[in-house]
C-alpha cells in the first residue's frame, strides 16, 4: 500500500509539474450537462493542467481554470413547458430536440464568448469537445486541426455519435433514446424502432447537418463538410455505471465514464435535518434543472400537494418559488436542493424524477427506488430502463397529480422489491477498480501523454462507408458474375 501511495504521489507531482494546455468547448447550456463536464475539467485543473473552457453555463474561475461563458439557453426563461413537451410523441420529441439545438446554436454563435474563441491563436496540447449535436461548433476542430481531441458527452452514446465513432447499433437490439420501449422489443416495437431510427438518420444528414454547416461557415469561414471534422482520438461517454446501460461492442478509443459526478454525499443542512427529525423515511421529488415544477399548471400543483398531504411520511420537493398556497405540513419546498446529499441519506425511500440521465445514475448509485415521469429526449428511454431493471415505475406527464400518481407512490412504498433491487444495482455500480472520475482523468491524460493515442483507433476508422461494408467488392463480384453469365449464355446460344 505504501509503495502504491508513493507511486501515485510521484505521478501526481510529475503531472502537475508538466501540466498540459487544454482548450475545452462545452456549449450545451443545460445545467445537468455542465455538472458532468465541469467535474472533469475541474479535476484536470486540480492535477495542474491549464484550461480555458468555453461553456454554455457560467462558472467560477479557479487556479489553472478559466471559464468563458457562451451565452444562450434552451429557452428565454430556461424552462421547458410541461404543457407542450410532455405530450410529444416520439417524432415530435425528435423535432423538438433538433430544433432546440439549432436555435440555441444560433444564439451562442453571436455571443461575446464566441468572439473570444474565434480570436484564439495560441496552440494547445489537447481539445476537449462536447459532442451532443451542437455541430455549429465543429469549426473549432478545423481551426485547431492537428491537435489531439477528446470527445465528451453527458448524454451518453447516442445517435449524435454513432457514425463518428463507427458504433454498430442494430435497431433490433438498441432502442432509440426517443422511444420508450423495453430492451427486449416485440416485433411491432422493433418495427417502430427501425422506422424511427431511419427518420432520425435522414433528419440528421439531410436537415440537421446542412443547417449547422451554414451556421458554422458564417462564423468560422469556409469549411470542409462538418461531418468530416468530427474525429476524436478518444471519446468519454457518460454511459454506465455497469448495469445501467445495455452492453455494446465499443472501440478501444471509447471509454465509458458514467457517473463521474456521483459522490458519497455530505451531511444535510440543519433545516433538512430538523424537517426530517423523528421520521423513519421520506420522499424526494425533483424534475431537474431545465424543467421547473413552478411552471406546472396551478391545478396540477394543488393535486400533487393533496396527494402528498395524504401520506404519512414527509416530502422534500424541489420547487422554484418561495411559497406554495395550501402546502401541507409534511411537505418542504426549496428552490435549490443538494440532490446527491439527499439521495445519499439513509432515510430516503423514493425519488420522483423526470428521468434525466444524471438523476437516474445518481439514484441507482445510492440505491434509491425511482418513480420516473419523463418529458423529452432520452428521459423516456431512461424511464423505461427503470422499469426493465425492476427499480421503479414509469408514469406519463398526464398522470401527474391524478389518482394514478398517488397509486404509484403507494405501490412503491408498500413493495420492498424496488428498494432491494435498487440496492443491488448500487452494489454493481460501485464494484469497480477505480472511480469513474479517476478513469476519465486517466484516459484524458493518456491522450496527452501519447500525442492523441492514435494506436487506439479502429483499423477501419477512416474508411469510406462503401469500403467498410465491402460494397465496392460486392459490386465488382456482381459485375463479374453478370459478365460470366452473359458469356456462357452467348456461347450456348451460338451452339
């Protein structure tokens, strides 16, 4: 143990003494993406690397780390409407996500922070680039071409990344994130998934990519096709921990570092401890940072409060207003809640969530059962995963505040199998040789030490699609076969 400690200490000192210069472009303005991304860049800064980070979220500078804000949000008030988004079908969900990304890109490219990014002339040892559909920023990789690049995605492995990473994701085995179907799909579900997958691919190549090509060239000048710029020496995906996502065949340069934001939690502040005093268990409800509970229709809020008021346990609700009329005594509201500290509390018996990837990860990390109420994007598939794994129940937005909502809570409080399975998932998630953050930092520094680590690339990484699937070989064989048949026919005909 002493030798291992000394080795780690010497490695740390060596790394700090030879810190790299890193440029990070992390444009997604969603707070949950920033939580994941900022954990990594701040860990690298703590290791002595010097970073300049162009981020969609504001953050405080610290030693070795300077943030530059790329102004822009998913909407003017940074909320997503319950009334509209929660009722979208899969195709409407796709349109909403693609449209939101495009509109946000337009705003960010006009930001003051973007002008600073365009003026940068210094060289860097590494670029960290967030690859979640904000392809208007791919001009950065052209501007600093030749620099080793690490891709990162808080969204996990998704349709945004499949082609660039040469991932094999047959629709028969992998549901698209917009479609809430189980991993073991029926024939009709596989048909639905295949059709939606083709629609998304067509949208991606024929609509999304050309629009972002135009946006990028308006600010970076003439560019090659932007899809050709999306090349990463290493890719860090927020997938996992083990057991959360379906297994995949992953290239050597793709590393799963899911749950790097997960921590053991700290003691709750006094106001929470006093509220929970003498209670054996409690419920926590939060719909994340983009969707705000205060934007719910008033009648839905009152129905939820009535449901909570009929429970014999207490509830902490992340609610973005100072007060709520007719709030029962067993309900505490707070505009900002330390989610991980709440999830880590031993008295917590149920987490009611929108099903965001980070929230599901953190709940399973801490072994907490989940009542998922998805709204958009991958939340539907995450919610279905909660059901498939036996750790919870999924409802629709339309069920909020209605009888079905109360019945689901009662069912989960009475049925201890959800808690048992959640604890089993937590045990699996934590059974790793190192933390996800340690793994992410190691591979990032690995890419720096080995100048991009080209040896991790697939043998066919840069092959054209027709070569990859041997279509040129198949075409040549077909032509030869046709010629042979034709010649044989001619010879027989002359006889």
